C-alpha cells in the first residue's frame, strides 16, 4: 500500500528494475531498425520504380533477328563505261598517256561523272551481258567501292568517300568489308550513315558479337545462318562490355541493316594483277567475292565454307594447312602457321590455268579485312584492305569498274581497279 509519505519512483527506476542492460540495448536497436526500414522504404521505392519501370521504358524497342545470310549477290552489276575523249584525271587534272593501253593500270582517279554507260543495244554489250549472266533485279553501277575495317570511325569514312567522289549511291555501290562497328568513337554514327547512303555491308566478327549480345539483352531466341539453323548459333551469356553497350542502343532499323550483311558477297568479274608491282593486268578477270576474314582453299564451294572461319581466319595450321586459325603466331609441332592467302593463290592459279578460253572469268579473287597487323596486302587472287584506321593509320578502299578499251583490232570490255587511302 502506498501512503502519502511514500516517495514517487522515476521512470528510470522502473526501467532499472524491469529491464537488464542487454534488454535495454535491444529495445534501442529495435527502434533504430524500424527507423532504418522506414528510411529504406522512402528511398528504395523510387529507386526500384526507376530501375523496373522507368528505365526499361527508355530502352529501344526490340526487333526479331532473322536468320543471317551466308552467301549473297550484289544488287548491282558493273556496267561497261565509255571514257570521254579527253581524260581529265581527278585531283591533279593529269592525263595518263598510257591510259588506253589495256595492260597499263590506272594511276589516278578518273572523273567518272563524264563517263557514259555503254549502250545496251550494241553487239559488244549484248555479247558481254550474256556471259555476265546478271540477274534481272541487278541495276547498273559505274563503280564498286570496297572499304576495309571502319571500326566506328565515321569522320574518316566520310573523308574517304569524299576523296573518291562518292555520288551517294546513284551509280556507285559501296561495300564495307565488316567490322564497321566497335572500337571507334562513333559506331552508331557509322551505322546511321551507312543506312542513309545505301551502303552495302559484309558481316564482321564484331557485328556478329554485337548481334549475339542483342538477343541476350532482349531475351530473344539465338541467332544463326539461314543455311543451317544450328550452325554457329549464339547461346552464350555476356557481361557489359563495349559490344553489349552498342547492342543495348540498337534500334529495329539498325538490326534490319546488320542482319542483311551477308558473310560472303559475290561481286562478279574483278581485275587481277599478274605481278607484284601491280603494273600488269591479266587478260581474263577473276570472279570476285568479298568477306571479312577469308576463305579456306580446300573447301570447294562458297556455301560449304565454315562461318566461323569466314569471320576470323588469318592463318592455316600445318601440316595440311586446311585448318583455320585467328592466331597468326600459332605453332603446331614446331611448325608455324601460314597466311591463308598463300594457299588460296596457289589453288586459284591452278583453277585459272584450266579455265576455257572463252570463259568470262578465271579463278576467284577474295577481298577481305580483319588483319590490321599485316595491313594492306595484294596478291593476284586476294586483296586485304584492313589498314588499321582505328589505330591511327589509314582507311583503305579498292575502286573497281568496267570500261570499253579500243585496240588496233577491236573494242573490248576490261575490268580496272584503283587502290586509294586517307589518313585517320
């Protein structure tokens, strides 16, 4: 019983009597935990909303990636041209005195605006066109411009096309030899520029890697090639690297463009040079193809070439030199690997030697990139155009056209080429 004289107890006295020090500590921790949970909800809910709702809405819409194309033909054919009587050579306005000599290669860029298309009604054209076997859907072109690895170097690509006086696709047909994306400063700029200017393309190993990351990012089915549904089909998981960053920014129109870049592009007849100094044309052109990495000499048809080899080959492994490798320094049993072009040239020389006299082409010439260490490389049946622009070297191109040449006995149609570069 409490009387009036019983002293009142302070709250602390109750705490001292009812709770131990450990229990008081746990009470304080519980109060702090509830405070932290409250703050976490206040701060965390907006963050979760941003990550789960708002941020995905900023990502570009996805597009299904169709099966890729292994072998395709150009949408154009090189229509024979008639040079003007006075041949003004571009840049220095020099006239090449030996220009009409069919055995003399071109030293300067002709002004193609003044060159006329050969009349389709002439006997010369009709005879040539029957041999050419151009498809009805192929339109005439004055020039074919093949460009080595661009690697996101938009300004340098524009500089090169200005240098060769690109007509925007009216009569010029440009083909990028793969690896036009990644490494450089403006991959999406190169992509947009190529689409706007109707520039054709070859699939490179970097574009292939970007497509694989794209299907992972958007949760799409794997991507592969139309000839074999299971061939080189992507199913790996990738981290956030440069190629993934590009893949995340791709719009449906970008995917549509890249997916139309075939592994191999058949170019039709192209010139071939028979000496190392590139001063003498062969009497019969080769059949041209464009790839990114290369081809294996022992595989008989283009359709049978392995996609991974096409994308990445640089050398062939001993002892048979039929197995491709990307590593140019790889050694097997003490024997070094060797460039694939060496064996390709040997094989195509045999093919050309057995070609019939009235054949339009003899052998197959390959235009490729992917090998900046070796740089520009000319052989009779191959031309390498990766000159390391993204590393500060040059961006290279090969210009190819067909023209009518007058000799003492007759007029005939020949194929000519010009190699050119710009500094990067």
